[in-house]
C-alpha cells in the first residue's frame, strides 16, 4: 500500500473520533486547567484542531523555524469556532497530502528555533508523528473532560459513558 493512501485513511478515521471529542468541549470551560502546569482546555483543544496543518507543513516545506515564523494562535471564543478551525485544518492537511508525491516522504524535515534544532524527521515520520500527536492530545483532552464530569464518547469502541457495565 502506498504510504500517502495509508496516511489519508488513518487521518480520516482519526478525524471522526477527534470531531466527536472536540464537539463536546464546552466554551464556558475554555479557561479551565487541571493543574497550573497543564494547558487550558482551549489551548489543548485548539492545538488538536490545528494539528492537521502540520501535515501540510510536512509535504510543502523542509522545516519550521519558530525564530522566523513565530506561532500566533487563532482566537477562539466558542465551540463553533473550535469546530470550524478543526474542519479547516483537516481540509488543509487532507488536500495537501492528497496532492503530494510518495517520493518526497523520504526527504528530511527539521523543527527548529533559529540554530537550535528540536527534531529531525523524514517527511513520512513527521506525518506519523502528527497522527500520534492528535491521538495523544485527544486522550489528554478526554482526561480533562472526565475531570469536568463531561461524558466521553468512545474512540475505538464504546467508552464507559456509552455503555452500562
């Protein structure tokens, strides 16, 4: 199987679960955080919503340098804003990945801040990392929502809230 096709299939599958999780994030809890060292719900949820754009970075660039391209978060006020950001990011990542050529996947990609190199990936391994980050941070969001006593949708089967045991 071609890697791009495999990544597209996985992205589409994970998008379904991600969409369910982001849809239940209450706007009135955007500023909540379980610990002072933790992200707020809004920062975590918006990070998840933006992650598909990193697939675009993987297939259209050779690096991200925070020194020359500082991060500027989107302003989100409501869950509708969050969902719109996710759908736009998903469309961006999906369309760029669909247009990409298999040959570029073995090329290097670097995450840096000026001279300081944080990570070096192949473009394929960056895409794999992005998918893992979506899953990881979505699970983290599930813990945040559980602590807020919000019922959690199932990810790869039913959750404790989807079924009675």
